[in-house]
């Protein structure tokens, strides 16, 4: 999953997404087949495992980060 797709799914800004990944120890991964993972797109994207993003979706701290954005 690309970083942009992950941020959209989590409804966070880049700054908040980076903070959350550092706090929870989530790092970008190198896929076995980059061309298939990027769905044929050229260039290099930052890719994360889907299970890591699913893990972040259920974190209570994500609501705190969203509250800061609202205020």
C-alpha cells in the first residue's frame, strides 16, 4: 500500500502519519515485486504493508491526532 493511500485511509496529514509511524514502529517495506505492488506505475513510491496500516487503524491515539486537527 502506498503512503498516500495509507494517509487517505487513516484520514491523517503527512506530519501526523509520520509521528504515528515512528511511535508505533511502522516502517516502509521493500516488496518482493515492486512493479506488481505499484500496479505497474513507474518510479519509486514509499510502500507499507497492509497489515501494518490495519494495525494503525485500531489505535486509540489516532483519535487524539484527529482532534488536534479539528481544533
